[in-house]
C-alpha cells in the first residue's frame, strides 16, 4: 500500500503500536495460537501488537493495523491453511514487506504455503511447529525474535541451518509390513566446537517457492475406496485369530487387484484390530468410503464366515452375508465376498480378476501358511523362526504352493537383515525360496520384490534389482509393493524427489503405517528438510509410541537441529538396545561429555560388533576418527552388513572420499567413485 493511501490514524490511538516491537498476523481461526505466541513473547519482555486486543474502541480498525505494522520491528505470521486463504493476512505481510521489515513465520500445520504468500516470504525464514507442537517450539521462536529485534535490519540473525557434516544411521523399514533396515539421513555436527556453536542457534527451514507438502496430504475420500478390517475370531476356544486375520488379508489382496478400487493398506486397517471404534471414525481416519468387516467360527473342518459392508459416511449396512462351508472351500468364499463387494460398489471387472491366485490343494498346507503369516507379524526372532518353520511345512505338504515359497523367502531375508541369521545363510536361503516362488508363479510380484531386495541388500547389484523391481511395477502397478520398491531403488541411487513421490503415494494407500512415516523421515532428512523429517517421526510416535528405532531416529534429527538435550532424552527412551547405545554415544559427544560417549561406544563394540559394524563405523565418523571409521567399514564389508549398500550417501564419511582405502571399498561394492 503506498504511503499516500494510508488510512487516517486517530490522534492518541497509537500508543500501543508505537511501544510494540512485534506485530502478530494471523487468520481468525488461529486466534488461540496467536494469543499463545503473544503471551509467551510478552512474558519474555518482547512487546507485541495483536488485534483485536490492541485496537482502540471506536478507532479505525484498518488504520491502526497499518500504523502498527509500520511501527513494528518485525512481523510474525502464523502460517497455516487458514492464513494461506486469508486476504487480510496477505495484505499485512505485503505491508511489512514494503516497509522492509523482517518477517518470521510460525508454521502450525502441514498445509502448503499459497503462491501469493510465497512471493513475499521466499526470502524469509520460518519455524516449523507442525510436528513438534506449538508449546515445544515457542522457546525457539522467542529466541529468534529477540535476535532479530536486537539487530535491526539484520535478517541474518535467524539464518540457518548451519552447514556441517551429516550422518546416517540404520532404522527399520518395510514393504507390505515386512521389517527392513533403512538408513535415516540427518545432518549431525562432527566437530565438538561446531556442535557447541550450533547449540546456540535457531534452526529454521528455508524453502523455495516450489516446495512440496512434507507428508502425503490427506486425499479426498473416493466413492470407490475400502478398508478391510481383521475378521473377529468367534470360535468357542478363541484359537482362530490367525484364520480371521488370514481371511481378511486374502480378501484385501483380491480387492487390491480390482481396477478403479482404492484399497487401504493392511498395516493401517489392522491398526484397529481389537478396538471397538465407530466405523465412521475408522473411515475418516483411513480415508475410506466403505469398511468390510466380518467374523470367523471354525470347528473341525467346517467354517462359518460372516461379512458385512458398511458405508462409513452414513453408517448404513450396504450388504451382509453368512457362509457355512468346508475349510477346503475357503478360497471360494473369499472370491464370493470380493465379488459381492464389487457388485455393491457398482464396479465393472473383467473376467479373471475375482479368482484367488492361490489354489489350495491341501487344506493342511493352507492352515500352516496362515499360521506362518500370523507368526511373521510378531516381528521378533521367535516369531520369524516359527514363521520359517510353518512356511516350510506348508511347502512340504504342497510343493506347488507359490505363496508359501514367497513368504518363506521374505522370512529368511528379514532374518538376515535383522541379524537373526548369518547373512550368507539367510540371504542364500531367501534367494532359493524366491526363485522357487517365481518358478511356480512367474506373475508373483511379491517374489520379484524379494529378489530385488536381495540384490540391493546383499548382492549390491543395482541393475539386477532394477530389473526385478520393474517386474513388480508391471505385475502390480500402483500397489504398495510397487511404490515401496521404486522408492527403495530411487533412494539408493540418490533420486530423492522420485523417492519422495513414491513414499507419499504409499502413505495415501496406507495412511497409518508407522514404517512408511519412518521412511518419509529418512527421505526428508536426505533432502536436508529437517523440520519435515521431525514431523514425520512425531507422527510415527503418535501412531506407535513404542516403535523400535523411532526415538533414536528423532534423536538424530534433534542433534541435527542443535537441540542436544532433547536428543539425549530421545536416545534414552529408545527401546532397541543397539540403537540406544549408538545414539547415546553421539548425543553425549555432541554435549561434550566424552567419557560417557566413550562408555556407550565401548558397550556397542562389546555387544554388537558382529552385527552392527557399519553403525559403529558411523559413530567413529561422527567423532572425526577416520582411521577407526575405515577399519569398521572394512569389517562391515566382510560381514556383508545390510546397511553398507548406501555407503556413498553418508555425509559423515565424506571426509574419506579421497582416501584410497575408501575408493577401493567402493570398487569392491560395484559403486562408482
């Protein structure tokens, strides 16, 4: 607004504006947050001007706002979906910008910034509180504001983040619920002097006008979308939980192959297992227009299955049916239920889509298979050992059972990745089982995904992995496995934007999958988007507070953002013993407590040297001890460490880039120097 167009300011109505150093701009829907910011700043001795509190009764509302902006040293904008749509907020930011005032944004949700606001904010910084929460982020906002107003005209007072070496540490990941070991990339200061320097800085996210949303946005609920809940065990002895879970999973797999139907992923649907939650609420949380639920009652070789389709927007029962059949006919029942859903949703399906891919020739083999999937879901050593035994028994009973061979392959693969079996034994057994599955069913996307995973984790054969993953994309386009495998390949090759698109697509299908949020955090950290990485991990903890490696991963991000005390607190809460010790070694070192760092590192070496050599190498890299880092990298190579395949991505090891020993290691792994 030009000076000659300013509204008249009532005499005597500007005292508050003249005294204030900070103008708070916000949309009316965000008033509670704006009031909290104002209260916190004024408690810290920073005078603020905020409407409507400081508008003099009877005065010119617009005039007082203009004068207050002109008189302020700084404008704080509460960034949200609401403010992005507010023309009043836009005019206030435009006014502050025209006067050359510093602008600090306080982002409180994950909504993208509007193009109009981006025009004025693309040279400003903002603090992202969308993941950490408003109360947690307020101290950093106060610090930033005090820096700016104590240095008039000096926007550099809040520049960040500081440049520094980065570090990546292994964390789990999944494909269709299978645990994996993924490396969380975060920028962590190596030199102790830099660490102390960074501790006194505010780390802001600085974005370009082309920045995309940081997590998969909540999508509009499609009329043709469905979630399949676990079928309740109604058997007299309550010993058929595995059968009910298996029934739901098989129907889900059938429906996922139907063109035009959006099927919510198993991990998200199974979050509601055993919970008596309103189905309309479940539909809202999962972005599903319909929910299929049911029950099983099995006695001897007879089974009764009930199923019902619920409209989550109205709560109406669209369809229900009860089936009494011989166990050997269970796959026919799955086909019948899937066909009924298709009819109710008025979908047109070509012949062949509603046939179960598995033919049960031996009901005992199928029962063993379902028990194996149930044991696998425990995701621990005992569960995986039991699953391997059950899948092998199922395959022994029916040597043509392709699905049993495929799941046996995944079980061995996970045992090798998680250190429950020696890598050479685990991965070679996984390879043989996957090859058997492909021979029995060349169109098994699951088996091709397993082979591709082996090529990446164990073989370091990127071209072979890409061929297998292309098979997955061709056989199951748009499936969770297709999105995951493409994400894994893209991230391995450093194509971060491609990988981010794939993980966002996966989250749209499986919006409550904690593993996918961990993968999202990894990718955001790799792209140096630390606030977004922190938000993803905090969302993970909302879903699964005790999730292994989650507190460790959050601790790494907090280290990168200079919040060392909070990072130490997260490391201490980590449930995975090896990750906790590694994290403590880093956090203590960043805090200058070297003796405690040495002790944690010594414990790691004593307990985990045989299975976590690469992780120990990274700790030494973090501490700037190149010779020791190199020695442990060589040990990781000999051990076939499942994290070593991304060795070029670890910025903590960039100091080794010109070391002849490091170049030789890359050549041995078929990686370009």
